[in-house]
C-alpha cells in the first residue's frame, strides 16, 4: 500500500514567487558559511541537512493524492497536482504501465479539487478507463461544465478514454481490487466527503480534507471513522485566529488534527491543504505549533506529525 502526494495546497494553486525563491537562496547561502562544499557529495549532504522549507518547497499545486498497490490505483481529487500525475503515468515513471484503469474519487466539486482534470493527459487515450466517484448529484454534469467551450477548448465528453461515473451514497463501500473505500460527510460549504481506504491486511489511510469541526460538526463524531488509521491526512489550512475569522469556510487547524488523531488512535498525522496565502516558512511555523501542542497536551502518545509536500511518498 503506497501513498503519494501530487498537490497539497488549498483554494488556489500558489507557485513559488521570484521573491520567495530569492529569499530561500539568501537563507541557504547564509547557512553555508564555513561549510565544506568542495564536491557534489558534500553539497548533497549539506542540502539534506537543511530544513524542508529551504531544501525544497512544500509545493504550489492543489489537492491530488494517490493510493496504490501493484495492480490498483486510487486517485483522491483532481486539483492541479493531477497534471504531473498524468504525465508520470503515461511515461511509466509511476505505477504499473500495463494497468490502464484508474479510479478517481472526488471529496467535493470546488474548483481546487477538480480544475486539474482538463490537463490530465490519460483522458486522451482510448485504451484507458477512468472510473469517477463522487457523492454530489449530477457531478458528471459539473465536471463537464468546466470544460464547456466558453471556459475550455476541449470537452470532457469528446476525450476518447472510457469513462464511468458513479454517484455514491453515504453507506456505500466501493471495492477497488484489494482496497475497500468507505466515506463520511464533512462540514464544508455544499458538502465534502472524507474517504477511508482499507487494504486486505487491515492497513488504513484516511483522507479528510476540507472539513470544519465546529459545534455543528464536532470532531469527536469522526473518532470512529478515523479509528486506528495508519495515516490521517487532515485539513490544516488555518491557525486558530484565522479559523475564528473564517467561520463556515469549511476548514480546520493542525491542532484539531492532533486532537482527532490522538483520540482516534492514529499512528501518523499528515498536515494537508496548506493555505495558498502561506509561504513555506509559515507552513513550517504551523507544523512546529502542532508539535508543541501535541507535546504539551499528549506527551505520552506516540504520534508522528508530518507536513504534506509534493512528491512525498510513504509505503505501508
């Protein structure tokens, strides 16, 4: 069971700006003073020792995550990160090139979770089958609408790949090879859904992006759904001050994710759906705040907290 992140941002894609890039260079050069950088090996070791916010970038693409084994591929959301996924599928760099059937589950239909689909290259090949799943009524119509000729030059209907659209009910369990996919509604404008993917060995990955946990939808209601997950991917777009100012925007905080993970017996919490307004340093600050919160409130609980970044891969 393998997990990979292709897009980790929320709301809108946010590429690294020239000023942000220059600031990274300045900070790296400052840290390099007095270091032995005489050959490529020493340079690589120096880079490896840098904090993630300097050695790379968390990424600017919007939500797209994959879960796969050798024979089955599940794609969670089709934000702009799905473009790179499509290119690597076709090049054979990712997954099994012999398998030409992919399963795409949408948490919801807001633009940052669907607007990479027109650039997903596999739709152009007639030997590829795409199975689309969502809980929203007439979601096929809305996916097609974003590729209406007024907005995009090529329609979804005209693409030669084979397509199946399945509207889900809350209690549906979808079987994808060795995986079982469960879902639970989240509190988000116009509705969003979390997905729990369980393999035959009982390993669990929960994808819970775009959810707000307020008096209306208390986080404890999700403890059973999250229970015992090896990995919980959690919406951590805001800090508490931002959350208070953006009531009903449908997002959460890293600290609420820590509470949910600990009370659900989760092994690893992955902070996800990063605020498009935050640079890498601010994302890192939210991470360190979550670590501090966890150590203060749950010092004896063994929870790994990780920041999602583009290209990150985890094998279970």
